[in-house]
C-alpha cells in the first residue's frame, strides 16, 4: 500500500517514508522517494553504489543529516547498517531548493569534486573528511551554522560562506596551500583553527571567544620553534609562508599563530585573553617579519619568538602572567608602555630593550 503525502501546519509537504532513514542508490529511487514533497523528516544516505552527481530534486527541508559515507544499498532502514569505505562513484552534491538541513556528513568520497547548496540558510554541522578530489564547497546564502570541519581535502580550492556572520567552530586542515577562504561577513567565532593555507583573510571578524589557531603545517597544529636551532614540525609537512590578515579583530582568546609567516596584520587587536591552550602566542620562522600590534593593550601569557625584524607594541600595558620574548634575529625591543607584568623573560639575539 503506497504511503500518502502529509501537510504540516506550516504548509510543508512531508515526504512519505516507512522509516526515518533512507538509502538512495539510483536516480530513479531519488526521483520517486521525494516526488511532490519538500520536507523529509529523518536521515538521507547516499548509497555505496551511487555514481555521478547527486542532486536533490525538490526538497527544501531535511530535519536530519545528509550522509555520504558508504552505507550499503541493501540497508532497509531497520537494524544495523553495513558500512564500507567511501562512495567511489560520487562526483558532485547539489540541492538547488534546500533551505534547512540538520547536518552534512561526508567521509572518504574520493571522487567527489564539488558541494553546492546555493540557497541553504541553516545547517547544524558540516563534517567533511578524506575527500582528495574535492575542489569547492559553496554555501553562499548560509545564515546559521554551528560547526564547519573540513579535514584532508588535498585538492580544495575554495570554501565560500558569503552571508554567514557568526558560528561556533571553524576548522580547516589538510587543504591546499592556495585554498581560498571566502567569509566576507563573518563577525564572531568561538573556535577558529586553520592549517596549511597561504592566505588567511577575514575582513570583518571582530571576536574570537575561545581559541584561534593558525599554523603553516598541514594539520594546523602548533609548530614547535627553537629560535636558534630552527623549527621542528611534529605533525606533517610545512607549507609555503602564510599571509595572515585580520583587520577587524579586536578581542580574542587563545590566539596562536605559528609557523612560516610572510606577513601579519591585526591593527585593531586590543585584548587577548587566556584560551584552552594559550594566551597570545606568535612564533615564526623563515624570512624575518615585522610584528605590529598598535592597539594591543593587554594579553594573557604572551610568547613572541622566531625570526622577527621588529616589534611595535606602543599601547601594550599589561600582561596577566609571563611575557616571553625570544628572537633569533638581532633587534632592539621597546617595551616602554608596559606597566604590569608578573615575569619578563627576554632571550635570543636581543641587542637591548627599553622598559
């Protein structure tokens, strides 16, 4: 007996389904499962046997997740599913009508080239991992998201979240050095972690509530720097020098910028608090750079070290704990504005300093 359509109080037409999990394995199944409806209550899995582009036809709302992680096409929606490694034939994911989605979860889909959800406004979480052919993730209308986590997408060229103003977690590791991150409207983020990307530009980002980690290693984890002996990247290959541009950042907690840095600009930064791992941590290697933080007034446990040509801290008045400076490049350090610090440690090739 065929299942009938239902209409919700808000006018949404709910797709009929015997179970709250469906596995889509063929184009015909895709067309018939969501025919004449716009809302699916449950989880949608792209099946192991899928080949080519997966395009959702009419759906505007999915309450659960959209999954591409290799579930076997024999799964009926009842009991324990049979899992495999990835979906080898999946090339693209698109949904031109989709507005609301619970989550997007993609693992080991190594032929996947693009994800395009052009009018998606709201999603809970996006987890994408081990997708070696993925080139673009486009969510240009997104207004609400909790977490975006992309790991080991070694062909990734662009990530676009054009309308997004606030999110809790943004984590991108293991992409290409030339990956373009387009977040022109982002104002606030709780946790921001980026590794191995050459150009990092968040033009409006003003607040980082918990932790900001930017590193030049492929994993983004902190690179240990010995200013005299060089660097030791414990977690993976080191990428070309980074350009870090955060022109609107005013307040942050746990700011850690480590690795090969060609330029650093944070002209509006005033306060750095203690994060889960550190306070203010800037450690570089490669060509010496100028570090200019003209409005920085206070920072928790600042550590600045590596190949540094000059440091400009004209407003810096207070360090909550220890201020440690260790340069491998001969330079003079001016700390005349510093009023309070529990412990000052100055090492390396410093020619002298004022306080």
